[in-house]
C-alpha cells in the first residue's frame, strides 16, 4: 500500500491527512491541521515535521487546488510544464494560487523524488451543460476563460462516492455549508448546475464572503472612492457574509447562541437561511424537482437549527424534516412520509485528493 499525504492549504491553516491505500483498500493513518506560524516560518516545514514525528514515510503528495481554469479538468501529476501553466492563473486566483504553488515547491524541495499530484475543485463542474457555465457577457470573454467554474468540487465528488450509484439516482441537491458555502444540482450523480461562479466569492452567503451581488454595487463603491480595488477585494473575501452582517462572527455557533437578544446576529442567520432556501429552490427548478437533499460541510453537518430552518421553508418541494432525527444528527433526517430524502453526510475532501493522487501516480490504468 502507498502512503499518500494530502494537503489542503487555506488562508489561515493547512489541513492534512495521510492515507495508506492500494486499488481496493484505504486506511487513514494521520490527520490534522497546522496553523500558519508567525513571521516568516514555513508552514509546510511545520507540517512535514509533524509527519516525520509520526515516523510515516510518504510515497506521494496530493494537493487540493481551488482553481484549475478552463484547461485543467482532471487531476494531474506535477511537472515543470504544469507548474508553468498554473502560474498563469495567479491573476485570476490571487487569493489561493500563489500559496498553492509555494506549497508544491516547498514539498518538492523537502521530499525530492516523491511524486506530487494536483486535484482541482473546479474539475467536477466542468461537465455541466454550457448554459450553466456561460455568463451573460460579451461572447469573446468565453474563449478567454471567463465563465462559471463552480467550486467545492472535491466535496461534491466525495458525497457522490459515499452514496454510490443507487444513492445518487435521480435529482439531487447537495448543500455544502461551511465558512465557504455553495450548492450543487446533480442528476444521477452528474453535475447540472452550481451556485458559485467565476470565483469562490459568488453564490450563496458565506462566513466572510457575500455571495452573489449586483455588480453595480461594486462599481459604485469603486467609483465613489469608498474602497480601492485592493480594499474592496479584502472586504469581499474577509469582511462580508455572516461576519459582515452580524459584526460579531463568521461562525454560526455564537450567532445562534446570541440571536435571541442580538438583532444583528438574528439578521445574519435569517439572511443565510433565506439565501440558502432561495438557492435550493432555483436549483430544484433547473432539475425539474428534487428527490434527495444532502447537507454537508461544517454547518451542514453540525448545525441542526440551520438545517431545520432551511428545510422548513421548502415543504412545497416535498422536503420535510423530522425534528427528533435532525436534532440527533441522524444520517437521514427527512420525515417518514416525506417525498424527498434529506441526508446529512460528512464530506472528506482529503480522501478524494488521496484517491486521485494514487490513481495519477501509481495506477497502471493511468
């Protein structure tokens, strides 16, 4: 069995896991997160030090990359040509791509000769119909890669794999609700539409990101000199969403605790639920109905109150939750006679990265 280190580098920490696997077996050996150390200390070095402390030899390393652009639609083994291609995407994804490239190079320096692979969050959605990917902008921009890409693809792929062929049959909407949040519509496990667009800033409301906005709002803020482009970028990435509306936290837990006596906390939760319901309703229209609704992500998996309030506004679609099952965190929380099956499933993006990395680096079928 090969030992695969999967790395998910975020803005404040690096999530990692080590899985031992072959074509038919897998075993989680190690997992955790490394907070970014202060100053110029290298977080990748800190991560690899943890792995060495556990005396685990690494056979390959896989990286979750948020953005793959229009050219990268499958997991790929890292080489010089791939790194050169990915570097051209930095202007489109300045928030994630520089750190991703730095992580790959740091691993290459620390583990020479160990193969690496990259797995793209956008790849899952590239099979959506063109109409779902197209933006209503001048036609020439499509050929330049300006389109709706969608994100959280590794999470959605994880859910599809967990459910299996029978479980994904029919019309399904998956709600990945966390600090980053999005929805995806699928038919028989294949992507049909999703809420995020050209960047992970769009779609439904998130912890610190606003989701979809009238572009005129952004033009107004720039034109009136309220923010510079760099300042507006920071506002959209780190000061909006639940945090922006509540002025308290991007985490739903303190907001739920305080909403009874704090109007801003209550308004933030109300807006999050409202926009999630609105998004589910829109995707149900695209699918022509819904057979399965899945909640996943940190909020989707653990916030029973949020699940109840979202589902509570969707009875006209056949979605009804059983309060006792929902509070208990049962894997199926729909009411006994509901026409839509409502599930709660833990996502496992690191495992998807490990599986893809094994296939790219070691499978004879690749």
